[in-house]
């Protein structure tokens, strides 16, 4: 029955391992909202794990637009500060194009978890740690690549997509595995530091926290909502990783 339920969605988007079900989402895709809602209602998990830290959880649940101030540069560095500004602006702009606020699938998961009296687990790394590490890692070459890629995107967007073998992109749906792999490969080639900090390192954090939840709650159904770009790597790390020994709180 579960297999039939999972297969009604895109095969790359909902996967199951032991007592864990992972939903790979796009933070601005309407398809993700439906997947999260239908999966949680069908499975009725005891634990819902979401790709948020405490700061981003508070911002989403209290509808607070957390704007970094210049004083925050001391903690996270100038590069991390600028990256956060640019990233938030781009995500908001894309969200307006499709009519979905960034992170809406997380709000759906949070509300359903509360309604079904499931526990919430915040499994992502503190955003300030990520931005601070990004500030230290981002190189001059990567900054130049970023400047060049922005110009290419503005003036030769369709041509650049064709070079990657991308004919079109539907922002209302979660990208296919093939497209995600192409995009991640491009990021890894052009921005190795950004790839390491934003994707690779956080894959380990997400995987360790999920492994701990599985280990400590073997009889509980767990649903995890994470970005589709993390899905394959996190699942692989969960399967291959050792036992977790550190404490992890579920609230």
C-alpha cells in the first residue's frame, strides 16, 4: 500500500528507509505543498523532521522577516552577509513568480505536525554557522565566477540553459533528479567552496540528525522534509554512517 502511495508522486521525491520517509522538496514549488500535506496525512508520523534551524523556524512561524543588520557582519562575515541578502531576494522574486512564499512547504509540515500531535525535529545547521563558514571559504575566483554568471543569466539565460541541456524549467514542480544533478555539478565546478559549505557539509548535519532520530525512535514513524538537492546524498549517508552518540532534542 505504501509503495503505491509513494509512486503516485514523482519517483525521486518521496523515498522510504526503515521507519523514515523523506520528502525532497523545492521551497517555492506548489507540487511540494501537495506532497508534504498528502504524505503526512497518509503516514500520520509521530515525528516530523524539517530542514530548519531555530532561527529560521522562528522567522517562518512568527511571520518575521529576519533582516541581517550591519552589526551581524562581525559574526557571519561580509561575504555571508551579502550572500544571505542576494539569496533571500532571489528566492522571494522566484516565489512571487509562482505564487508561493519560500518555505511554505515547511509551514504546511509544521501545522500538520501540531494538528496530529507529532513531535517536531529541527535538523538543519544554525544559519549563522553556515554563513560564517561561507564567509571564510568563498574565494576571489568564485566571486568573479558569480559576477560572470549573473551577467550571463541576465543577457544569455536561454543559451546558458541549453549548454546544460535544459530546455525549460517549471518552477511550480520539483526538479527531476537528472536536472538536480546537472545543477549541483555546475555549482561544484564553479563554486567549490559554496558547494562544500551549503550542500556537502549540511548533508552530513541533516544525515546525522536523521540517523539519530531513527536510532532513538525505532518504533516511531518519521517524516523528513528536506530540499530535493540534499535527498540522495543524505539518504546515502544515513545508510552508510556509524551509530550516533551525541544528544539531539526533539521538541
